């Protein structure tokens, strides 16, 4: 063991006082500082080396994240932690003790929060990657906003913990934040309702970017699902912006989710058409629809006697959810139906009115 009395006798300068501490105490503090700093650095290097070897045996990238977090721990962390340990070996003024403690707590909390943020980013990035693999058109705005909110909450919690460790009473602060949050929520209730609606759309996924939807009397393709609103490109070319809250409360028809379309249309022929030709019309319709790719007829019938036409009803399926393909099929059916009925000498009906006049004789 080191004989302190002998050292101080042999080396008298070790007993000199500097700022209320002997030279010996200051030397001990310096040695402790360098030992603590070196130990922390060696610990970091050894842990990273072991994790690198372990990563070669384990599939996945979470171990890479741990290594990245450890590597991101900077020199200020090791300096202030070592300093906080070293100053305990000297007689220190209260202000120095308090300052070093505050700075050490702040640096440690900052380092821990940064590591937690990297873990949060890792989790959300994996979620985004998975969703994009399922659907490359998936809009990631809601996930990114949720990630920012989560990291913001972590910072607020960390700040409260720092203040509590520094001796402040955070009860009143938390109460104030609660009251302030309620006031802000009332002031921004419309905006917040749209934001929460965007999370609902993200979780429930009733539609995605690129889907053709109908909301009330609005129809079009979803261009962008934002935090507050959704943009729809209508069939007529203009962009329609709808609040997310309105979308979650409305009935939305999503035609992109259809595996096929079931369609019904009617047409009429004149009353002068003979009965034998009327019997041919369902067969003609079936031949036309069967000959068109993606189309399959379900039924074709003489439905009713209309005011000015003999009405036929046709039901068929299109093996595609795409609206343009449906319109191409319907157009081809209409064109071929016109050609075939003209060949058969069958006329399409249009609104007409026949007036019968009868000349009445004079009464005697």
C-alpha cells in the first residue's frame, strides 16, 4: 500500500493546497479521470468487437443497429462521465459539484435518448419497408408523422426526468402541460380530428394511393393521402381535396379492390320488331359478349314493355377492376350490337309518341 504520510514527507509539494485541495488529491483525481475514460473506451471497443463476431452468426440487422448506437456515443459522454467520477476525489465547491452533475446528467440523457430514437427509426423503417414491399404505391406520410410524434414524446419524457433529477418539482409542470394540452386540443380540434383520421386510414387501409374510389358524388383516383387531407384526381381532370375526417365518416366505394366488375345495361328496340327476331336478340348478345376478351355474359332477357320500346336487360362481368378496361369492353359491346341488329333489320327504339285521330260523325 502507498504510505501517504511518507510520500508527503518526502515530497513536500504534495501537501500544498490548490483551490482548497492538496496537490496529492488533485493528482489522484486526474489519475481516476484517465483510468475511467480509458476503461469506458476499452469497454466500448470490446463490446463492439464481440457484437461484430456475433453478427456473423445471427441473421438480421438488429445487432448492426446496436453496434451503430454504441459507435454513435461520442467523446463528450466519456469525458463528462469520467469527470463526474474524478471530482468525487477532491474537495469541490458546491457550484462546481452542481455544474458537473448537471452537465453529466444532461449528456447521459441526451446519449440515451439518441439511442432510443435510433431504435424508433429502425422499427418504423422496417414497417415502411414491409408495407412498400406489399404495395409500392403505399403512402408513408402517416407512418413518418407517427415516428416524429413518438420521438417528440421521448424527448418530453426525458426532459421531465432531467428536471426531476435536478431537484425540480415537475408536478406543477405536468399539470400545466396537461391544461395547456387540453386548451390546444380544443383550439385545434378540427386539425387534430383530420390527423387522427389519417392514422385511422393508415391502420384500416380502406384505400391507397392509385385506387379509384367514389365518395358521395365525387369519383376519381387517389393521388396522395396526407396528414390532414386526401387528394383525388377526378375523371374530369381537376384535383379534389377532401378532409380525412370527412373520408372516415363517408361511405367510400373502392373499385380498385374489385377482382371483377358486375355490370348491367339496357337497350330497347321498336314495337314493330317481329317476335321471331326478338327471340334472336338474347342469343346475339351472348355471342357478342363471349367473343370479347375479359368479358363473360351472365344473362340477357327481354325485360319489359316500355313506353316507347321493347326493353332488353343484359348482365355481364368484366374480369378486371380497371375502369378504362370496363369502358373499352362496354364500347365494343355497343358497337357490335349496333352492327348485328342492323344486319338483322332490327331498329333501336327512341322516345316516340303515336297519336291516333278519329273523325267523329255529326249526330242527328
